[in-house]
């Protein structure tokens, strides 16, 4: 599942491509014909991201809400667009570019009130200027659930996925099984600031990079990480422990991240 930096990168790109233009919106697959008809021919006023949610706002029309989920993907190209590649749920075409969205978990139109309701259910997003991190800390410290589980809860912090969760906790020397109520204010502040910096870097480079002074990628796998998917800790050489927490795989160095 794409993490928040990917969605913010898409929102920034699509905002530049589409804002101020009257978009043609279709559903080549056919499953979104009704929704596409509500917004096609309308002027795009903004494209924004909150966590893993992508929103296209239109003048005098509903907003388009996309959540890619595990299998969704976004393809873009110049117009005129060619034949759809795969099962394209929705295609947005502007003056110079088009965007195809394949296999999203959510593809729907929302009224302005429904957009407000959606955003109110999400935790603060480290990549948004309106983020209020104190809300996240209050939710974490009211809970006995492990910090590693809470960081993945989109109602606590929006946009953090499994890779960032693992890397943030390792970088800040916090054990993922630490109960939320025991997380200090200083540790939370360090995690939050690190999340702001790393997700911003990820959006800029279009890749998850958590290694300091990482060299350019030399392969198609562009992520550069410390312990996620690894067997040994790069800091101390200890074996990385792998376990499952709330159905997701967790990585931890219990020497660098003591309980």
C-alpha cells in the first residue's frame, strides 16, 4: 500500500497539471460511470492529499475521493491518451496530461460536508501545514496499545505505513511494543519531527529514504532503509527480530530499541 509521501507527490503533480482546467472524466472500466458523470466537464479547483487519501476538488460539483489501498496504482501521460492499460476505474484528462487510476479500494464522489467528515476522522498528517501533532500525542498516551500499532492507525497519524513505522521507531530508539501511555513527550516529538522530514524527503525523491546520506539508487528498488526487510542491524550488528503486530510484519533491533 502506498504510504503518505506517494499520495502527496501525486497530489502536487496533479495540482500543477489540472488546476484551472475543465477536465474530462470517464470510467473506461465502467464501474464509475455515474460518479464520472457528476464531475466531467467541471473546472478542477485543487488537488490535495491527507494521509493516504487523494482528493480532487471541482467548482460547483462534488469532489473525487481516491484511496489506492493495496493494489491501486496511478498512471499518467500526455494527451491524447491511448487505450487504457488494465482495468482503469477512472481517467481524468486535462489540456496537456491525463491520469488513469487502476484498482483503487475507494473511488467515489463526496459532497463538501462529506469531505469535512472524512478529514475529521483522520489524524494529523506530517506533510500538511494544518497538522496538529498534539492531537496525535493525546490519542497515543490515552492508549495501552503498542506504539508500533498506534503509528499505523490512520486516525492517530495519517500517512504512516509499515516501512516508515519501522524506520521511525528504529531511528528514535523506541521499541514498537512500548505501550502508548508510556511514550514520553520528548520521544513523540522526535518521532513526529523525523516523520515530517522523512516523508517530505520521500515526496521530493518519490522514494522512501531513511538512511542518512544515502547514495543514489542503482536499481529499480528505490527505497533505501535501515532495518525494514533486513536481517542485521546496521548500527550494532544484532539480529533483527521479526514478529506480527495487528496482522502486519514488524522489524525491531532489541539492542538499539530496548523495551
